[in-house]
């Protein structure tokens, strides 16, 4: 019966399976278990971040000290975890939505809080297109969510530009990390001085 449908649509079964897979909803967030699996191995985490940035296998092994065999092994793991759908010739389809975000208090964000925040902020932020803005102020509690929505739009704009620029040559692109944060907070050293 499926063969007859495929013949009528002039598709082979592999193409039909590919189209069905492509039609599956994309993940906006992973489970705790999926994220735990990603951070369990630094090289797997590296490959996960690379595929989120749409790097090819060739780009990854050309830039990092990973062999092609290692990279393929990590691609298989990312396929099992559900981040990508591995395709022939070690190509892949990302199974994450454009609005994908790591879990706010999940294993990946906890890993970055513990291991990457100080490294990130130790930079000078003085290169072209770099900078740090630290703005403190008191605003209405009812307005705070609208500021956060604007931050989410900036993050989405950045992600869309990243997607659009994938067609550019590697030499015409630079890797940037955009960090947006907003919370009700007072520096601990200042809290200690409160009356």
C-alpha cells in the first residue's frame, strides 16, 4: 500500500521517510536527560554547539583537534539524543527550533555558569562589534517583562542573522557569543553595606 502511494507521488520510500522526518515538530527545549547526556562529555558538548551553529563535519575537524571518526561518533550520539537527524555523507538536519533555548536551570546552563562565565567576562570586549553594557536602574515591576521580551527579540534577531549568514564563506564570518541577562539583583558586597 505504501509502495503504491509512493509510486503515485513519484517518491521512493527513503524520500517519503525523509519528508515525514522533516515534518516532525522541532524541539524548543530538551529534557533534563538529554542535556545531561550533552554535558557528560566535553567533546560532545563542543559538537552540539557546533551543530547549533550549523558547522559541517569538515569545518569542525578543520578547526578543532577532533578526528573525522570522533566527530562522526559524536554526530551519532547527537542523533540518538535528538538534537540532529543524521543523513548520508555525515550531513545532518537540526531538530531544534529557531526559538530553541537551553533549560534555564538545566545541566547545560549550570555547566556554563560553573565553567564559562568567568572565562567569558575575562575578555576585554574591545574588539570590533564587541562591548559590555551594564545598566542598573529601578523600573516598574509591570514593565520588567516587556524589557525581557525585547531582549528575547534581540536574541532572535541574532539567531536569524546567524542562519542567514551561513551562506557566506568562513573567512567572511566571525564567531560571536551574545549574552543577554536581566534580573532583580544587588551586588553581594553592597548588600553587606545595607542598614
